[in-house]
C-alpha cells in the first residue's frame, strides 16, 4: 500500500492513531490513549447517554421443572425429593450470583405428559424452561416441552436416566432444545447471559422506517423470538426533529466536535442537524417504548425525507446499549439484538471488501459505535467526516482497536444465522469505500469468498445486493455462545468459509 501523510492540521496524536500509513493498527496502551484523546471525549460518558431501562433489560424468567415418575433406573429406591432439594440449593446459588440476569420460577415435579402440559400453561410467561430428568423414560414429557416451542435446557446429570438420547435427536431435528450432560452445576453459568438474550429478544421493540412498499416482512422474527415491530413514517421523524430543542442540539454538537480527533468535511451546521436528529430519534424511541430503530437512510436523505443522516445518532445509540441500524436492514438489526445482548459488544454493520492476496477482509461502513470492545469500555477516537456515498451530511471515521478476535455474523431470515471469525489488524485510511474500515485477517479468504452467502442461494432467483453483502462485526469470539443460542432458540448456525 502507498504511504499516507497525516492531513494538514491533524495533530501528532492523531497521526499516531493512523500509524503514518493507510493501514493503521490502533495499539495504544490505556495511559497513552488517555494522554492523547481530548478530555472532552469522555465527557459524554457522563452526559446521560446510557440506555434508559425497559422491559428488554429485565432478568430472564427461568421456569424450573423436574421430570419424575416411578424410580427404576438409576435405582428403584431413589429419593426424588432429596434430589430436588440438592438441585434447588445449587440453583439458589446461581441466582444469587446473577440477580440482575435471571429470576427462577416454578420448581414442581411432573410425572406424565398431561401434568407437563398443565405446567406449561401455568408458566406461559417464562422465557425458558430449565428441566431436570430425575428418572429414566421421561421422553414423553420431553416431547410435550419440545412441541410447545418454548426454549428448553435439559440438564441431564450422570445416572439420572437415558433420555438424553431422545434430547440429542430432538436437537438434531432443530427443536428449541439445548442439553447439558454434566455433574458440574457451574456448566450452567455460560447459559445465564443467553437466557437473558431470550428475554431481551422477546421483549424488544424494533422500529423500521422505509417507504411502505419497501417494508420488510417481520412475522417470522416475531414468531421465532417474540420481538415486536413498529413502522413510523418519515413524517414522524421529521416532526420529532423539528420538536427537538435547537439549543441542546448545538450544545451536543460542539461537545461532539471537541471530542473528535478532527473535523474533516462537515460544517458545524451539518453536525448540529445530525445531533438534532439524534434528539428527535431518541424521543421517538421513548414514545414508542422501543430500543432499536433501522432506517432506509440513503434513500430517505436522498429524497429529502430525512433532514440529516442518522450516522452519529446511530453511533450514540449503539454506544449506549440501544440499536441504530442503517439501510432498514432487518436481519442485521436482529443480529445486533442477539449478539450485543449477551456480549455487551455493539455491532458494526459492514460492507466487506476482500483482498485474497493478503488473506484479509476489510469491513467498511459509515456508521460505527465507538465502544466496540463493550458498551462500558473506553471509546475509540474518531474523525468527523461526510457520508462517503454523496459527500454530504455528517458521519464518523472511527479508529477501531486492533489485536482482537472478531465475530462476523448475520441472520439470513429468522431460521439461519451466518457466522465466521477473524482477527482485527487495524484501520484502513482510504478515500475509496466507507469511512470506518477495519482490516481483518481470516483463516482462508479465498474459501470464504467463494462460499459467500451460500446459505441464501436456495432457489433460482438472485437475492438483493444488500442481503448478500451485509455482515455485522463484533469484537470477541462469540461462536460457541451463538451455537448454544441456535439450539435454544431453534435456528441453524451456518459457518461461512
């Protein structure tokens, strides 16, 4: 790659972020980072931008169920009440460790399918069932759980029975069923944040903004996860923008400018408009009791339906544990809800670019969170830029961290979830492509390239470019957690590459 000189007026500190080259690994230690980044950058961490609590943030309701009956195997004189007391003590410890993430209910023992069905009806509000088999031949009751469609985790202790065999078959068939076969109750711990994800999806509300003819079908995600959707009009966003106080938008814009490494193209007026739209969208979320919004932003701004690009607003939402997603991309929005809710890491929706000569994929877009390592982590520095595709409005070039494993994922409809991994190597500074560009190394770039979106290639028609292209990048390796969620929630995980 050709050498790159720091732009005129770019401080020495910012030049360090760029590494003096187009490709810039951001590897500053914490002390040097704090020295170089303006103090005002951190002021917004205390400015009330944390997401307000909502029903999506509550603990998961986990209904305990004991599958019993007449003891035979493991022993005819097994004391099932004693087994239940031992398990209850272990679960009480688990809830004490995670009081904000789980709330146990239930705890009854059932002995036949009829009792199991009645129990399910009494516990319909539960997000997930945690079942324990106490004797063998409980698979008729397990079948009732599976046929209910309620996410279920079967904890099969050694010498409790042979019905783990039936559970394995149900899992292979795509039931909403996961299984632990272990003597160690600590094996439940990784599932606690996943239980909360099920609650989060079930109680979230997503707003989708587009022309009515371009509105995506949402019924499948509602059926699969319980997520609710709303469809505000552009006129609703414009009204919220006009109602937002201009003085507060100006204050936030100047704070945002002071915190930036540099403002490149946008005028202060354009940045103020972006922050005013942020205030308006925040009010729309509050009024609609929603925690996510996706907008057909390119078309909306181009048609004059939007007074500003929402790039900065979406960055702020994603930093705060809410969700702002561009291009009205439903699958990417649901991907962020799923992964961010258990990992605490915001998603970065990307247009991937391949360079097989370097075994690399560059992930590029004009919307990026700054707290990519976690919503409570230190934010990355950023430049204020125009939107790349038309050189208008205001967006951000975030200088993302390097050296981390990353997970790249996307729903392909509610029943399939695409996933791959890589390593973040640094940033790419190039006027071609979207503003934020994260360079990643993958295991086999050519294999990934040739198998790209194979899960969407299911008929004679050609999927749209956006659906073939978009992926969501998350810092950290989340593949195992996603696979567990796939079994619990009944979607197929497809490994790309």
